[in-house]
C-alpha cells in the first residue's frame, strides 16, 4: 500500500507575531523563517517558506500554532 504524505500550509498574522521564533525552533521541516521586514509594532515576524520537495513540505502537524504564544498562526491541511 502506498501512503500519501499529508500536506499542509500555515497562515501567519504578521501584526500579531512578536518574533519570539518558538515556532521556528519546533518546526520539524524547517519551513518557517524570520522576515526581513518589520511589522507595524517593530518586530521581525515569521514567514512561511514553500517547498516543492516532498520531503521538505509542511505536513500541517500544527506544532507551530501550538507553540505560538501570540496565536498568530493558523494551520491548514489538505
């Protein structure tokens, strides 16, 4: 039996993110990076980095949203 890997993506509210980067530390696929631009509060928020490699794609595990103290991340699964 062929198992299809789950695919997911996240949506980040840049204005809620305070740049603590806990989500980056816990993302198993390293799909979250720090932004190079500031949000309106003066923080460098996170960004979701897409990938075409199936071994690096977001699985929608939800760890990033669970770790986010600012509730700035929404997780979606295919």
